[in-house]
């Protein structure tokens, strides 16, 4: 324990860059990307039409791209306000 620190002074800890990287595929959050792929494949199987599967994937991918960009909680911690953790 560091005895030279003041009791009310916030403690900041360094974190590896790889932990703070957003997990995206083609600029889309990975869960939304896989949802778009699975729904596109399901649409292809249900309608037996490549165009319907591609259209469903493209529509869901576009929505996922918008949703990832409009996320109110950014994955980049440098955009967040640093709040000290209580001891």
C-alpha cells in the first residue's frame, strides 16, 4: 500500500490497449454483424432466393453500422470522463 498518497486522492491504473479496443467486424459490433449474417442466411433458406438473403443482410448490416456509430457509450475509453474508483 502506498502510504504517501492522500486518502481522498483518486487512484488511476494503466490498462492494456488491447482491452480497450472495440470488437468490430467491418466497422460493426460483432454481435450485430453475426445477427445480420444469420438472418441473411435464414432468409436465403426460407425464400430460396440469393437476392432476398443479400437484401436482408445489407439492410441489417446498414442498421448495425448506424447503431454502432450512434452508441451513447463509446468503446474508446479516452472519450469517457475518468471517474475515480472509491477505495
